[in-house]
């Protein structure tokens, strides 16, 4: 099992860069450093725009900057993929619907395979 990771590593990357909260907030396009502080402390989730700006500033993928959050989301999606797969397998469909259901099940199985191989 993967080690527990922090919800985000914004403060770690900021400290490594030597930037103050005010300076990083400026680079990210935030109006006040308090906004960044809330993100660093995981008190609020940054917008997609801010998350992508963090990626651009630190040249690090969003999934690495927000590693703990990414892990949690990945687990949730895995559970939903399993639930949807089970639901589709229970359906009895014929004709065009059967082909579409088979395609969905094949895609979901591929997603499950990717999730397993990425956690090995």
C-alpha cells in the first residue's frame, strides 16, 4: 500500500523555492496571500485555474502537488468504476444496447487495469 501523503505540497514547494506567500500568491494571480495560506493549510480547494498555475510555477504535475487529494479521488473513482461495472453486468440488454453495454464494460475493465498497474 502506498504511504500516506499530505493533501497538498504547496508549502513544501514554496519553501524550497524561497518564495514568500505574498510572492507566490502574486505569481498565481491571487489577490491576497491569505488565499494561498488557505490552500496550503488545505482549508479550501483551489480552483482549476490556481491548481494549473501552481503546476506552471513549480513545473510539477498537479497530481504531485496535490498528492493526498489525488490519491483520495483515485480511490473514490475506483469504487465508482466497480459499482458501475457491477450495475452494467446485471443488465440484460439485446441488440444495439448490448453492443454499447459491452463497449462500456470493456472500457471500464481497461480503466481498472490501469488503476491496478499504476499502484504496483
